[in-house]
C-alpha cells in the first residue's frame, strides 16, 4: 500500500450524534488497561473507581453490592458491601471434571455466598468476590485453563453451542466451530495478561490473524481501539433443538449437515431481547436470515458481521447501539451486502431447517457412541448446598471426583454429566439421587421455567426473579393440576428488568420486572423460540398474574388442539396478536 494509509486509517466510524462517554473511556483506556492495577492496591474502598468501574467489564466482571443490606450499611455510615461478579469464558459450555473441582473450591473458600451460578450464556458465574480476591481469582482460573476474557461489555461474548449429547459426532464438529469463532473474535490486547497474570501468556498459541481486509487498528485489528458499539452475542445451533434461543443473538449459525457431517451454516443476524420500559424506540427482535455459507467461510462471515457492526453501529446512543438497531437504521439488505463484500463471497440461499424443541432432555439419554449422558435440572442455575435440603454442590463435587467424561452447561441453566460409560451409570445416578440432583417430584413446568439473577445482587433489577420463581411455579403447577393437565408445561420466564437476561421475550409467558412485586405480563411466544411475545398487561401483582393465568390455563385445557402449546393457543384464540416482523410492531396495541 505504498503512498496510501493502511485500511484502519481510512475507516470512518458512523456517528448519529456526540459520542457516548463509553466511547471516550474506551479510547483513553490504553487498550483496556486503564488504571485497574493501581486500583487493586486501594484498600480504602471495595469498589473500582472512575473509568475502571466500566473497564473491568471487558475483563469479565461486574461490580455489585448486596441490596438487601444496603440501607443497613448506610445507617452504619458504611459504603455498600461491594463485591465482584465474574463470568467465565466457556465456548459451548464444556468443562472438565478436574476444572469443576477447582471452580467449586474457589467458590467455597473465596466468595461471600459459596455458590456457583450457571447462566443461560452456557457458562458459570461467581458472585460475591471481594476486591482482595479478584486478582487471585483470575490466577486461579488460569491455572485451571480458564479465563473470563470478553464475557461482558462491548465485545463478542461467550459463544453458545447446542449441547446435543446424543448426536455426538455432529455436536463435536459444531462445538469446534464455536471455539474457533470465539477465538477469532477475542480482543488481542495484552491487558488481561498484564493486569491479572503479571504478563504470563493466556494462551499457548497466538489468536488467529484477521481474515478480512477491514483492519481497524494495529493492536486490535478486528475490534478496534474503541471495540464494538455495544455488547455482541453469538451462538451455534444444531436443529431441531433450539436450546440456545438462536433468535436472541446478534449473530447465529444454524448447522447444516449432510450424511451426519457438518457442511456449512445458515447465518442469522440481528437478534436481541432487551428494551426499556416506555421507550418505544427500543424493542426485542428476532434475527434475520442472511443466507448460507460453507464451512470454509464461517470465520470470514463471523468477522465480517462483527466488523460491519463495529463500523456502522451507533456510538452516540447506547440504547440503539446493538446490531438490530443498525439493521433498522441502514436497512437489512444494505448491511447484508456490506457483509458479503467483506467476507469475499455472496450468501447462498438459506438451506431448509426446522426447530421443534428447545428444552433440555432431563434425565438419562444414550449417545450414538454407546455412552450415557445425564442432564440434571438445576433450578435457576444456582448450585449450592441448602441446610436440611438439597446438597447440589456437594453432589456435583462427588460426581466430578469419579467422572471420566465431561460436564456440559446448557443454555437453560442446567448441567449435563456427559460421556458416562455404562459401568459408571449406576454409581453416578446414586450420587445424584442422594444429593437431590435427581428429584422425581420436579414438574415439567418447573423444568421449563427460567429466571435471571435479579435481586439482591444485580444493580439493574427492578423486581425479584430468581428468588420469586420457585414459589410462583408452585402456584402455576397448582393451576395446571386444577384444570386437569398436571403434566403439561408452558415456556415461562421471569426477568427482574427489561434488559433481557432471562430471555423472557422468547417465552410463551414472560414476566418482566417493573417495580418490587410488580411485573409486565407478556404472552404469545412459542415453544420453538421463534416468536416474540406481546405485552398483555402492565405493572401488575403476582395475585393479578395468577388470576389471569387461571383463566388462560383453564381455556387452554378445554379448547387446545392436538399438541398445541399455550403460546400458539394464545395467538389462535386472540388473547394477544402476533408480533410481526416489523420491530416497532412489538409496542402496537
């Protein structure tokens, strides 16, 4: 390029107004270093100060406090009990038993709550890590072969992949691509190693080089010095299972197989579930079909979508910075054409695929290679030992001590003990039953319900979710029994705010927190996870919700067609109108 500026100096970032302050702090962060190392030595406060409060998110952490005791500490003239939540990077959700034992040990010895929280991003979180334990935590994970790079903030986050333990060979191929996509899109900065590992290498080999021409920066060739405009989520799915809720992701790869082997992917772009109460310019949206790419261009495609969003996304208004808003502003076809230009080929037509399920197959299933796989239902993903109750944490530790296969975390907050030889099946089942990991009394409704963390640790939570759901499901189970369908279920999800973490906006019935004890009620999604539900009633109490559900479930039990899920029934009978493709249709009456 003699006589020309390199590509990254020709690139122009699109702005719709004044850059947000997050753009300033990223630009001035020295590629995510900031002054985090200096902040670690400040023992006066348990928090991170200034820009570092945001920058630690790029390292996989959020600062939180226990809101249950905030007022009490304030009365004592103490600052809130600050601690960190860390989210591990775990593409495809696979973890080895030896790693699990290390994760368990750190949770027991170095966190306020002693628990491990499985997330619907197919990884685990620590809650309640005090500031002095933050650097040791990263070093602990590193010794286990794990890290938390790029699991939060304006980067591509943990890449999901259908667990699908039965079709082992196809799952293995898809899982390898999930790992490759994750590695290709990781930040290249040395900040993580410099701050947490004292400069020790994170990976045994360097991340792969960029594949496309749109180089953003010498240090960060794909993400750029100011990284992405907003968070970015990617998933790989193997039809007919849609456990990863593929339409909730900015970028989705739908596996296409021939003769039992992966040959390429249908590419979906622009999904996302967050909105803001009362702000009709924000909306959840399922992703758009762009077309098919062969395996040889999978990474080119991932990189092209990310770099187009990097350059075209709104860096002025963070509420409109996700990929779906870029598509709305510039047009789907224009965005698609730019992706094709950057990856060097045109999308082929979408290949046929269909989703029929998205719940985990709880219990034992036999894989094609002859080994067994045990999917354990973990309510809300919270792994802990309950006094006088279920000893989930102890039980999983005992299984990890003898298991020769792997553990697989699912996007429904459950855990699969995968690859169990027939000779070990009875022993592992005995441990699971003795510690409450297998509970025959668990209803189908409970297995198909999910909540985000919310109170007391999430600073965004407006209402309860994780602590609310178990008792609420008791009452929903009672309604199903009352109307003669105790073995039926509804895909039901609760989130403490409209940020979308609990994926309520792809549920048949979704509750979104509005205030303490009050929720917005949504209905009309479907069991396959391919339809956004519509708002039915705002700001109502649990009693009001249950009264509405009593009527709905009774009518569904009497009038449903064969194999008709509640969401499809709600649309057919006009309880709510379907949300069509137009994004703003979400807010229409």
